[in-house]
C-alpha cells in the first residue's frame, strides 16, 4: 500500500489527516502484534517437538526396562503371569 502511494507522481507534498495517520498506525501495530504472536506460536511448536522427542526416548527406555525385567522374572519363575494384587506368580499350563 505504501509503495503504491510512493510511486505516484506527486507535484506537491500533501499532509494526511489525523484519522488517516491513526488508521495507518493501527494497521502497523496490528501487523506487529500478529507477527509477534506468530513467532510465539512457532517457539511453542518447537518446544512441543522437543518434548515429544524426550517422551519418545523415555518410552523407549521404559520398554527396554520392561523387556529386561520380564526376562529376569521369566528366568527365575519360568513362563506365566503375575498378579500384582496378590503378588503371586501363576505358571503357564
């Protein structure tokens, strides 16, 4: 918009009205606010991606621990299931 006004052939300088200046400044301020909000959203998105990667690593570590514990218990008790409520091992038939 500013370029179109700038590129016109002007024979003399003209002064904008107070209302026009207010309107232009308002648009400029709104544009700045939107740009800032967009940057904040991008940073939040980036942080979420980092947290997702951390959660994936935590899940992988948990699954590895589960496999190790399952193998350890199977070596000790054999194949079967465990009741956490009664703390009993139930052998497979």
